[in-house]
C-alpha cells in the first residue's frame, strides 16, 4: 500500500469517526437525579418525569462536538496530503 492510499483510508476512517461523534453529540443528555429545583450554576427542567440539566447537556454536547471537529479536521488534512502526493 502506498502513502496516498494509506492517507485516503485514514481520512475515510477519521470522517466516519467524526460523523459518529457528531451524531452522539446531538443525542447526549445529562440527567440530574436528586436536584429538585434550579440553582444559580445550572438550569434544570422537568422532562419525561426526571430532572434534566440543560446547562450540563449543552456542555456535554459542546465537548463531543469539539471531538468531532478534531476528527473532521484530521480527515481534511489527510485528504489534502493524499491529494498533494498523487
């Protein structure tokens, strides 16, 4: 296997990882068990009979989205290198 093919395969792998991470970031939720009312450091709402931490969910979604962006950047860099080498 030559370097161009390897870079293309690695790029595709990074792209799939980025897609999976972005899908996960859209679905992640943070539940707060034991907290019964909002506090000044987070916002909590009642969802599906449980306390749902809006602030914590936004933080978790942001973190997972950042991981996905890193994987997407790696895919783009590898694809660019493969294009330059061909």
